[in-house]
């Protein structure tokens, strides 16, 4: 288990370091990807109506997105914060939907969508969260 955790963290860090943090306007936007691991979508540990925010503290694009995420959380939106330290805990849930090649990445399991890079503005992030069903109820 510890080897798997270390390997997952290593892969994320290596992918980010080799490819660089993204968020430029020409970065790939929302991609629809089907979930290849059906057990992940049915797992009680996976939060279907939440936005998974995959980020790193050192990434300037992540730093720009984090205050928006925290603001929406304070309004009752459901975001799950994922870093290299806790990535292994979410591996089964994110497999098949998250690209995990660039950060920041926003993942919605209920719609099988992933958004790589910065959102243009807070309204675009809010729209993604609303589509995911992560909005305050």
C-alpha cells in the first residue's frame, strides 16, 4: 500500500514537472471522458456531486484558482481538495476521468468531465460546479 501511495505521488509530481503547470488560454478545456472503472463510480467513497480540485501549492495557476474554490466552499459548494499528499486516497475515484497530467485540474464524476487549467473567471468555475451538481442545495 505504501509503495502504491509513493508511486502515485511520484507519477503526479513527475508528470507536472515534466509538462509544467498549465492554465494558459490555449490549454485544453473541458473534455468528456467516460469512466473506465465502473466500480469507482459506484464507490461510496467517491463524491459524485463534488468537484475534485487537483492542485499544488507551488503552481501559480492553482494559486489563482484556490481563492475562488474556497469562496465557493464558503457558499456551500462541494469541492474536494486533491494534492500529491492525498492523491492515493482518490485514485480509484478519479481513474478514467482525471487526466492527472497538468494542474490545476477540475474533475466532476457525475458528468465524467475534466477541465484542465485555469477558468477564465469565477462564473465559469461556478457553471462547471453547477453542472456537476456541486452547488449549494
